[in-house]
């Protein structure tokens, strides 16, 4: 894709337009928006503020709420982090276990994602409501971080998890918990996973001499020596929520209740798209989607810088 000087995709780029058409056909439609009861006056107030680029909390359309990060919040796992974006509060943890690569991908390790929504975060999360939301969030994160089931364009380097090709690999089990929900759960969970992976130490593994060619090589796991997981390619997720004729980032629960559609796009540090997913029943014109991707790319650079800075500060505080 070619971008103009202001970061937008060039309109005349035929390949880019064809790419977007393919994306539209492949987008997953999700519905993880909580039920928020608003009066007609409240709805008009929210929509009118967004139209005037002055949201109800004083932000502009493309401004995030304050973001904070804590790392090492769960000592029993290999890595963990807590991320707060406004009143949305989520925790992610990473557990590493040795396993065997799949026959289809013998040169790659495995990553499993499982999300849970605490019933104390939102009454709508009780029972099947929370289970369905957790499954939808897990699938969306799979698309945005791991490139979907195919693994194409994965933001997490699975080849770095191989110990002995075709025989031994690391399996990463990533769990996420929604502690408090006030919108923008996908972006928050994506940020928490990136922070938790940055906090993750993978034990050093040595293969016993003379067993490398065995069907089941013997390995020695060094519990006191760890390799830091490389998160340089792990993307951030930016969700653009369309309310009326405009779209916003980091929507609150009240703003999400007024949306017609939302597109979540994950970008890595190089500005490459790692995944994309959509929710809401209203379709999007290709030209609007092109513009949304361009805007999300620009916003992702700011989010990456902020998140990396918060992670560095959190890890420095943890070590002190």
C-alpha cells in the first residue's frame, strides 16, 4: 500500500482498493457491545458532541483516555500485566509450557488465547452473556494478533518458540480478564497482552547431548535463567467506532451503545496491518474503510509510543 505525506492511503492505488474489497469480504462481524440504557436526550447529547468534535468527557474524536500499565501483577505465571484505559480495567497473563509442534507447522510454537469477563465488571456479563462476549473477544484477538486460524500476518513470532523443530516447542497460554468495563475492551486487552508478553521470561532450555535426533529429545529446563520474549513485532489494536457520520477512537460504553459499526485494526511498529475485524450490522463503503485504516495507522503510532513508555516505566518500577 502506498501512503500520502499525511499518512492516508493514496486514492488512486488500485491494488490498495482491491485489498480493501478483499478485507470487506473477509471481515468477521462481532457484537461485544454491552447494553447501556440511555434516554433520547442523552443519545442526542452524545451524538451531537461527537459531530462537534467535543465528546461528553471533553475529548476530541481521535483522543484516547489516560492509559496506565502495571507489570508482574501475578507472580505464579511467566508474565503478566494490568492495563487501565479510563474506567476500563483488564489483566493479561502468560504461562509457558513445553509441548510438541503441530504436524502442519513443525517450525512454530503455539499460542492459545482465552478471555474471561468478570460478572462484577458489568451485570450483562453474568451467565451466557459473559461467556459469549469472552468467546467473541478471544476470536477477535486471534484475528488481530495471530492472523486468524491461518496464522498469516501473525503479530507474534511463533518461530521464536521452537526448541527442536518438529519435536519440542513452547506453548504460550494467554489469559485475559475484564475487571471493569467502560468500553474499548479489545484495544485494552490487546495492550495488556503486549505488556504481559514484554514481562514474560521464557526459561532457557538445553537439549541433552546425543539426543537431538531422537524422537523425544531430552531437555534440561533452567528455572533460574530466562530469555526475554521479543515483543518488537507485537501490534497494538486501534478500534474506530462509527457514531452517526463520524468515527471515534477509544469509545466508552455509552458511545458504543450509539454505534452503527466498528472496525478494529492491529498495526505493528513498522505500520503493517497484522489483522482486522469488524462488528456491527451496518456495512461500510470501501472509501470510508480506506480512510479509517489510514486514520487508525496514524493513531496506532501514538498508542505504540505511549504503551511502550508505560511498559518501560512499569518494568523499571517493578525492578526497583
